[in-house]
C-alpha cells in the first residue's frame, strides 16, 4: 500500500504467529471426531496440522523462489546458465 518496498520484507516476521493457523482446524476436527477416543483425536488432528504446516511452508518457499527469481534476468543469461 503506502509503505516502501524495502519494509515489505518485514512482513516475514508474521511467521511467529504460525501456530494460530491450526487453531480453527483443531476446533473443527474436535467437533468432527467426537466419536473417537481422545488419543485418536489427538493423532488425527496432529497429522492434519502437520499436513497444513507442510502446505504453508511449501507456499512460503514458492513465494521466496518467485521473489528471488525477480533478480535474475533470463534475457541476458548465457548458455551455461541454463535459463529456460
């Protein structure tokens, strides 16, 4: 918005709040898995949280990859750089 692009990278510190991402998931799975034992509920919700974290980290890595790709100009790359 109105902030300079130099300070936009500071939004990366929001990763501290990553544990908040799975709270709604934990509540939803708690309601859906009421008929199972507590151990089974914890196992399934932990696995779902793990899957969610993997997707989140993959997304963040893809964003970083695209961001870093902006600094490499394929138009001036040599044949040895394998720029496709």
